[in-house]
């Protein structure tokens, strides 16, 4: 004797999508977290500050800062105030999406890394640093 087939549950796709995407309020919260995180990264890189360095100054691990920058976690207001103070910017800079003056693109990131390497060379081998600096200045004059 055959068992009776169980009735297939009909899934309402609208309810399923709402469960996955969250409420409109949750969506806005995620968008705001991403915006603030993106601005945090741009401001940090524009000032040449590393994740570990900023984390130490504010009292957060660099992994925690990474999560903030990716927009995975919401930054509490007191913590955001401490970050803004450390970076030397008003807290409003994290929310003003229209300000495009500070955009950390790949070129800026490369420049900051290069500056750090040059600083290391200057400390370890001053003579080599002077030769390298003179070569860079000579190349810059050729393009003028």
C-alpha cells in the first residue's frame, strides 16, 4: 500500500525575499554602514595611517577596523567619535557622500606604500636614500 504524498508547501517568494534582504530599515542600516566604512578607509589612507596604527590609537583590533571598513559591522557613535578625533576630521565627514575630494584610489594607496618604504630606506641606509631621492627628482625634472 502506498503512503499518501505529503502536500508540497508553497513558498511565498515575497516573504522569503523579505526574510533574506531584511526590512527597509535594516537595508538602510547596511547601506549606511557601508558608506561610513568606505569613508573611513578613504580618510585613513589619505592620511597614510595603517589599520594597525589606527586600531592601536583607538583601542580596536585591526580586524575590527577591517570589518568596519567593509561595512560588516555598525560603528557605535562613541567609537566613531574617537576614530574621527584620531584622524583629525569632523564626524560629519563620514556621512557626506557628496564630498569627493578624498578618494583613495589605487594610485594614492601605491604612493602611501612607496613613501613608507622610502622612510624605511632613509632610516636604514641614508646614503642610498639620498641617491634614490636625487634620481627621483632628476626624473621629475625630465617630464617638465
